[in-house]
C-alpha cells in the first residue's frame, strides 16, 4: 500500500515506476493480432492445457486459484507478449 501511495498512477505506466524497461517486444494493444491473442486467452483457447483449464474455470465459476493466476498472467506477458495491464 505504501508503494502505491508513493507512486500512484505511475504503477500503471508502461515504463514502470522507475521509467526503465524496454516494452518494445509487447504487441500494440490495438493491433488485430493482439486482440485475437487476447480473446483466445480470455476464452481458454490457447492450446496450452494448463492455461486453458484455468481460464475456463474462471469463466465458469468466477474463481481461479492464486497459482493459476500466476500461471496465466505469466503466459499472457511472456508467451503472448501482451501488456500485463490487459489481464489486470
């Protein structure tokens, strides 16, 4: 909470709170490819069973375990190269 109080909206800047980091590997949020990948991820149709099972559980029940959230978030950022804020 203190970190959020200190940095406020800067937490959600693409460059982060320090203004560092190269986010050029991320796909543009408004591109057709990123929208398609994001929708596949949301619907649990990525082709990766672990990710798909967690996303389908979320759609069906509104719940996902903490480990599941970590896994699907990691997949969103590192495998699909999408901005983490899409999944927030």
